């Protein structure tokens, strides 16, 4: 549909001042909010993610696209029950204790939100017990941890161990990411997946959600 294509295109260009009014226009035309969300906003962010992976777009472009997506979501929110957007699942994100680097984590959060996930961002320097408490409080099924410093990588193992002790490992899945990490390290500490960038994180989280539902 033309209006949805226009929303997607303007979002990809990061034109937030256009996306908001176009989203309202789509509603005025009688399109269901969920269709506008999926066919306009999420469709646009999926293109952004694909182009970012191909190095056709860069971090500033993704941030502009995210701002445009949020402009459209602000228009849509009141049209959903209780102001809550439909979600593919809840994902907890955090940079582990002792590490203050969060650019990569923030990008992952943007990409996940743009793909329809609800993100609970715990921020940086997050202690293991805070990850576990967040699972209990939110009912999230995915825990994502990031680290840039090799000295903080062992904290990820502590988080997984605390999840195990709380009997949560069968109910949640864990994914790790960050420059010094690897799929081998994920396997070593018992994490369920490793993601090497924001777009890949969306793929990994989507796979983990499907594994929980199967």
C-alpha cells in the first residue's frame, strides 16, 4: 500500500518530521494500527538493518532511522489497548558489571525494537543479580549481555550461573555480544547464542524465541 511504503521510505531516510504525520495519515485512511506498525515502521527498520549489515548505512544513519521510528510509534501507541504496542517478546539487555561501554548494546536495542521486540534496557555496569531480578519482574524470556573489556567477560558466566540457581535456564535463553567475545566463548560459559552485531542480534533473538515456542 502506497502510504505504508512512504512511511517505510521516510523512516529509512531518517526523516522523523515526515514519519509522524504519515503515520497519522495512514490511521486516518482507516488502516489498522498493527498493519501500520508492521507494514510501515517495522518494514522500514528491517531495510535499515539489512543495509547496515551490508555497510551501506552507518551508525548515524541507524540512529536517525530509530528516531523516525519512535516518532511513528508515538502516534500509534494511543491506538493500542492500554497504550501497549504488540510485541514479539521481551528482551532484557545490559552491559555487565565493571563495563561502562554501551554503544553496541544501545544499537542492539534499537534494532530489536525496530523488529518488534520489547526491550528492557538495564543500562551499563549491571550486576548479575540485577539481570536475574529483571527476569522475575518482567517475565522476559531472553537475556542479552554485552562486554567490551576482557576483564568483565567472566561476569557473563556469573549471570548464567545465577539464572541456573534460580531455576530459570529452562525458561529463558541467553545471548552475548561484544568485541572480545565469540561463539566459542558463548559455548564455554553456557550461553545459548553469540551475536556479532545489531542485525545479527535480531536473528539470534528471533531464533531463540522460536526455540522457546517450539
